[in-house]
C-alpha cells in the first residue's frame, strides 16, 4: 500500500499495557515502568494520555518531549473511539463500516472525525487532507 513513509511512529492500543509497564532506562535497557496495574483502553481518556506520553519513547527522537495531541493522527473503525480521541484534541480518521452513518450526520460529524474513509486504500489521501488542517465535511 506504500504507507510506511506516512508515519514517523506507531502506537497500537493492543500493546498499550505492555508499553506502559516497560520503558527504556538511561542505559537503554528495558526496565519496569509505571507501577499501575489498571488496564487502560479506548475510549478512556487515560488511554490517549498514555499513548501521547509514549510518543517520546517510541519515535526515532527518543527522550524528546511527547507529541502534542494536534500532532497525532488516530485511526479507528469505531465512532465512539474516534469521538474520544477528537475530544482529546487528536486528529481522527474513521475507517470502515460506519462511514455512511457519519456522513449522514453532516456537520455534526466534526465531533467524531476529521475525515471518514471506506477502507485503508484511501488512507494516503485522507492523511494529506487531515495534515493540511482541512475537515472533510
């Protein structure tokens, strides 16, 4: 699909628990990180906060400041999860089956996502639109 050049890094929420519990130490060796047994998952605000904190650990410029929400793009097929990410200030792309429902909402869809696409084959175009600051509604 030619998408590898579209992202500087990737955080999969499925791996969020492991990534929260492990971190790189000053000697670049893995060590225990947060001592917090709670499970955080989408659409909890804590999940998005944890993912943003981890951007400073998972990107090539490790140990820099975490990315700002406006510098991150969230992809999901759930309107509930996209709405939560959007409320956190993150740009969102809704992918898949819920596109017709969201398009029918008209301008109210702006609370859910910046753009909705039917499948990942349209992702490159969607990313250009989202990165330009345009909302496709």
